[in-house]
């Protein structure tokens, strides 16, 4: 075992530190002392040269066709009554939308009708003008839902949660029509705040009606221009917006790379502010728990050590991890066996695991007290709607085991088993899979957007709803098909998806992984999850 | 050749005078010294040794996470009015509101049309829970688009006779995401100085250059536009790259006044400035049929680039929206951050929005009732001698501030708070003071009590409200320990 200088993570395969930086696509395998069972294998193979070449070629052709189109038909996309105005959009942005995104638009914004549960019903639509407009055919397609964030399967229209939620509509109405700082501090919100604090395992919590706004409206109240923020490069747009509008100085470190993080921290502490070199008043590390586009899990114990070493504050966005990872569903702290009080600020959303909407920020009593007074969302935004809050409370109590049934634990284990099984199977089928073995988000590399679109279309034909993410949301070579696991999926459903995906993968040469997984049959019931849980 | 030149050099050295050689030798040494010497540049960084680095790290002491003072506190008057604890409410905040166990007549929340307790809206919500569940479990791009979203978007667009709507999950996020999706660094935005906080956040996020004009002052806006035109003429190359926007509100939440939209929209057409109107309050509250400020002032809607609105207040549902031409609004679906990267509005709340819109469309007399109440209340409030009333007669939001300040902003605030609580305790009527983050607001208005009028109020109830306010003001303001009226006013 080689100890890397400065930080306390260990190289298992003996790659020397200098080499780590030179090989961007390989992240060192890490072993955590406290959790010897958790190997973080987040290795991604490099894209082959042929694939890269075709991906660029494809875009080039589309661009040439697009420019030719614009040259011969310059009036095709103009406003009617805004002659002489400055163009509203940056030219590239508009060009990309019209000539690239328009052609593949049918793979996004797919409307559904009904519950986004284990199955979803897609409203079929066709386009007669190459993607400018869509028409509904009136047909409805039932699909296995691998696209919605429904980790614990609480997106249901029957059962105790829907019942409780429906009850609350009459009890409390659906809007207070007031901000919380005025007369909108409803008793159900106060109750929710307390329950969330208890669930997360800290003193106090503050909830907000929109998950995105929890980040974008609260970060500016926590940070000011005297702060340095060290932010993961793959952080969510809401975090980036919050950081930008806060006035703080932002430095970015490589995704989940502890060496890069430490380097940034060291620079921040030693050199202080640019020009004056006065020390920063506060340094924040901002990371996510599970990264929704990468499928990686944050290396929390190492970050906590670094945070202590450099006296920084830690902000963890658990949007995708709360409820979804950890033997008790309490997020990344639970997953790594870390006391949540060691993280200064815990943020999360209720959209994903709880089948509801909104978000929270949790921390010490004093910190949340300060935020209550200063938060933009508290002062200017309405509180969460009552049925939304009720859904969160009832599902949270089930996860905590307070409903008296073992349903919570069952769902957590089912999700963990599904994730591991599906991942192992995909690897065996030689797809290039991103992320951590325990993460419920499973991205598979597809490279270019035409393949991506083909995947989404073909999978839909096979009765599976999947999500594709491509350029410009990702780098050109990192288009991904993303599977979101749910506790409501059964083994049969997963097998159907795997079968369909293997066929699509054969069509467009996706099964190109050079890693040799064992040929041993993976037996669903043998997949080990959460060894410690009783 | 070499020999000759070697010979030549040799000859010249031999023949040269000795002082010449000496001088050249010294010059040569000097050049070497200049090149070799260690440069000492006081402005340049010295690399830190490992030990020194460790020392700095050891000595680094960050400020505590919870601060009692930061850069924002300096030189700003005022404190946080959100510190006032107005109490916890139970049950729906309809015509009456239950605060900490007692029922009060509600003039505090924005329930203009009385839709908070409207049974048909609540029924529709419950029905949608049975059909769609609660959450939408994804952003609009990834299977978070449910048919009710599309239906509501279409209904809003049809209601306003515009092409397209983008639905947001939270009304604060609508306008604050929409502005930065169009306006970027280097662009110019003209905005009214009293725009609400959501717009202010949008302006900050856009990183454009912001020019504030005086509240509802068309002349001031003209002056700013002319200044911009002058600058454009001087630098036509730069002018081509700058986009211009103007942001106003239909009814200003901070003052209750109506924006002179007709004049502003004509100016915008003349100067080729794109116009955004936030109708968070005015949508569903003003105009013959509730179609907002454009209907009330008879401004063609195609002159406005987009209208944003809230479903949380007058409509008694949830969420916000941006509505306008397809060319403008479609762009939201790709670059509105709060639209793309947020989970969509829970379907049941979209269902509630559809129902609310149906109600307004089929019962235009609801709007008439609201406007009658607003007008009646306005007349009554203006009879109070101690208060200055800010707000258009037809605006459901009315601000009452003290006619004469009692010394400082703080004292005024305390007095108004006392009046509000006096009204609450003695007349069982709930009123509040609007909450502002005073350190972050662009402009501070004199502290006020805000009256939110709703359709359900009867004339005698409004009379009671005014009487109660009058009584409370008499009691609170006649206390012997108050400073005199004539004391010098604060900076406000």
C-alpha cells in the first residue's frame, strides 16, 4: 500500500501520484479504512479513437448542413414583429437549437400521463416537420420507467402516502398565498422541519418549496464576497447559480478527485485572495452526495479529513443520495458511516426518494436560525404546499420504520440489490458503465448524440423509458444513457430492460468495454447489500 | 579566411592602447555581472518553503460559520423585519385565518379571489393525486412532463391569447430564471427601482448592466434611453452587440402602484428595447376579465416580449409561468435554469391551476367583485389621517405607512408592528407588515402595514378593518413616551 503525500487516501494498485494526474480517465481505486467493504471503483475506460472520430464527424456534418441551410434560407426562423431589434439569442446557441437539437428533440421532454412509478405511460407523438412541432397521435405506450427519479418507489397514487397527502388538501389548502416570514408559517411546515432534522440526524432543518431554489436561494445567504468556494466540476446547475449570485470566489476541482481538491484548498489557504493575499474569511467545499450524471458517490470521509486539515466548511448536496444510499436510507453520511454532524451544511431534495417536491437545508441550531432570518426563500417565497409536505412526512416515516411496517427497510434493500445487480449485468454485457457500484444512478457511455437518440427511440419501442444526456450538457464524447433504479422494479423488469438494451447495444456497437468481467452467472437473490443491517 | 580574421584580431589587440583594453575588459566583466547577478525585485513573489506553507496553514483561522456581521451590514440602515414572528397558522388561510389557535379575519395573505378554500380547486387537486400521485419525479426533459402541465401551459397561453407558456415549479424561480436566460454579460437592462426581489435576483444572475429608473417615471426612463442612444451613436460597433431589456411589474408588490405600461411599451418599441412584465400580483386581479395589466391599460400583448406570473397568489394554486411568443418562450425550455434543472411542478398543483383558470374564465364577475372591494377599501383607508396610503385604487395590495416619522425607521417599524398586533388582539383582524431583507433590497421604502384585499370581504367587514386600524393607531400613537412628531426625520 502506498500512501499518497499530503492526503490520506491509499493507492491499491500502486499508481504513483504523478501518474494519476496524467491519466485523466482513471481514478485511483481507493480503500477506506473505516469501511473495508466499500471499494470505490469509479474507473472509466477511455473512448476509442474510431468512436471519437465518428462523434466529431457527425457534428461536423450537421453543422455544415446547418450553415448551408441558413445560407439558402436565412428567413426560416425569424420573429415577426421585432424588426430592427438585436437578436435575442447568441448565434451559436440558436444555431445549435435549430439545426442539431431540433432533429433529435423527440427523445426529450417526452410527455407522460399518469404516475411516474415503475411503469409510465408515454403519450405518443409524431412530427411532420422534422422536429419543429409535434402532434399527439392519441396512442399511449406503457413503458418500464427507468427515467424518473423514483428511487424508493414512493411515486404512487394509492397507498398510505397518497392517502395522507389527499387528506391534507382539505385540512390545509394547497397554498398559503403568503411568504413564510409573513403569515405563511403553517404548522405542517414546522412539523416537517423537525421531522427532516430528525431524519438527517442534526439539530434543525429548513425546508423550501422547490429543490432547485433550495440551492440557488440559500447559498447566497450563506456566502459572501469574502468567501472562497471550492466546488466540484460536476456540481448541479442550481449550485452553480447559487454560487455565482453569492459574489464568492469560485475555484473548481476535478470531479471527485481528492488530490485536486487538496491542491485547491492549499492554494486557497496559503495564497489567500488574488492581489492582496489577505486570507479568506471562510473557505467552503461544495460537493454532491451522488452525482446524477456520473453515478459517482462522493468520497466523504476523505473530504471530511481534508476539511479538518484546512479548516474549511463543508456543504453537501444530497439531492440524489438522501433516501437512496446508505443502509438506513439516510444518505451519504449513512453510507460511509460518518456522523452527519461532521458535515457543516447538509442539503437535499424531496423530489427523488420521497416522490414529492421541494428541498431542505439542515445543520446546527444556530446556523439554521441564522438562515431562517436571512433566507431569500423564507422571506420572499411561499412555503411548500400541504399535500406535498404530507407526502414527504408519510414516506419519511416509512423509511424511518415509524409506520410500524418493515416497508422502509424492504425498499432500501430492494433498491440496493437492484442497483448492484443491474450494474453487474451491464458490465457483463460489456457496456461502459460509469460510477459507483452502490449508486442508484447508472449512466452508460454512448458517445455521440445520434446513437443516444437511437437508443432512446429503440428502447421506447421495446417498452422501456430511458433518459439520454448529450452535448452540450456533457462533453462531446461523453453522451450517456442513464438508468435510474427504483425499489419498485422487479428482477423480471430489470431482465427485460437488460435484454432490450443488449440488442440495441449490438445494433450500434455499444458493447465495447475492454474490461473482462467474470463470466459467472449473477444470481439476483445472491447480490449482497448492506452487510451490516439486521 | 579564419586565419586572416584571427590575424586581424591579434593585430588589433597588440596595437591597441593599454587603457583601451582595460576599459573593454571592465565593460565585459560588468556585462557578465549584470547578467549573472541575482535579481531582487521587491514586487515579485518568493516561493514559500514547505515549512512556511505549513505555518500559514496552521495559523489560518476562518471566521465562524454563523456571522454576526459581514460586508453586507456595513453602511446599511435598517434591520431584518423578517425577525417579526407573526405566528404559526393552522388550516387553510382563507377568508379567516387561524393563528396559534385563534381565528382572525384575514387581510394578510394574497388570497385575492378567495380561491384558497374554493372547493372545486381542492376537489381537482385530490382527483389529480388519485391519478398522478404527488411528485413528478423528474425535470421536464426527463419524463417530468405530465399531460396536465401541457394542458395548463396551453390554457394560460389561450387565456392571454399568446403563443406559448413555460411553467415553473415555483413562482420565485420563474422571473428570476427567465431574465438571465436572455440577458447576459454586457447587455443593458432598464428596470424600475422598486421591482420585487425575485426580479432583483434575476438581474444579479444576468450579470448585465442594470440601469434603474425612478419608480413609474416615464421621463426618467426616456432620459436613460436617450443616454444609451447617445452612447450607441458614439460607439456603433459596440452598440450592435448589446441587447437591451426593460423590466417592470404590472402592480408593484412594494408600492401597490400600477405601472404606466402604455407609455413604457411605446418607448420600448421606439427604442427597440425588449419589454418583460412581471404580473405576479396583477394576473387574475385586474382588467375587465382578469387578464392583467395589459387588459386594464389596453396594451397590445404582442408589444411585450414576455409576461411572467404567479399561480400561488390570486389563483390559489402553485407555481409560476412565463408566457409570450413561441420564439421567445421556447428558449426557456433549453436555457431557463429553473425550468430545465428543476423537477417539474407536482401534477396535482398544475391540475389546480387549470381549474382556477377555468373559474376565472367562466366567472368574470369574480374579478369585478374583487375590484369593487379594492376600490371600497382604498376609499375607506384614505380617510385615515395618520397613514399615507400607497396603492392604486384597484390594486388588491395596499401599503399604509406613517404620515409622519417618529424619529427613525426602527421606531416607525415598532409602532406599526404594535398597531398590527393591536388590531389583531382587539378586533380579531390579521394584518402584517411585508417582510424584506433590508440589507439586500435595492431600495427601502418607509415601513408599512400591508392590506391584502380579497373578494370575499363584505363592506361592513372592511369598515370594521378601517375602524380597528384607526383605533389602534390612536391608542398606539398617543402613548406619552413617544418622541414628538416634530423631531427631525430620519434619512428616509
